[in-house]
């Protein structure tokens, strides 16, 4: 069970992450609607929270020869909070440089889908498409789009976006 202080810290951390995502998604909504002529119709945020428990015990006995005895146990549980969001028609606040990398990655993928739509227009009609992006949040709170392997520390989330073409 998560204690009250950890629960408050988790809530604040999730709120900060959602605020950064909201900023990035506001940029995406504005840029795709104007430049690419597509509409963001739905956003699914999969937020992951880790809960870590540690227990340690040990002691030292001295009887003719000192003997140290000890043990430890650590367990980590990952929980997910999934939010399905429908963008409002109102304009979103733009800003926060840390949201730009995420917004750029999403817009680049959306532009690729629009390009594919134009290339296959003779044979197929593209009505809707989805984009899925893995995002890391560093310990300093910076958003980082995950594009490959490697070792890193921080928290990882997933954003699924649905678009409708015009």
C-alpha cells in the first residue's frame, strides 16, 4: 500500500507530467490543424507509476569469532493510469520548450501519414490514423521521446493519438 506522503508525491508528479503533455498536445493540435489539415480526435495517455518497497535486517554477533548476519528484500510494482481525452475546440496554451521535442516528433509522424495519404490517394482513402509515442520523463522532469534502446533512468509513459483527415 502506498503511504500518504508517497501518494501526494505521486499525484504531484503525475500532474506535472500531464501538464507537460497538455502543452505538447496543444502545439500538436494547432500545427496539425493548420499545416497538415488533419484533426486530433482522441488522446490516450498511459501513465506508469512505480512503487518500491525495501526491507533490510542484519546484525553482528561476537562469540569467539565475529559473525555478521543480514538480509534484504526489495520489490517494485508498476501501476498504470490510462486517461482517454477528447481535445476541446478551444486553443491551447503554447509554450514550455521541454514540450517542443514531443510535439515535433508527433507532428513529424502525422506529416508522414499525410504524405502517405497523398501517395495512395489513387487507390485508397485514408480516413483516420493513429500515432503511438513512448515518452520518458527524466528525474529532472524533462520529457524525452524514446526512439531506440539504451539504458536510462526515469519514468516512462505512452501516448496514443487518433487523427481524422479532411
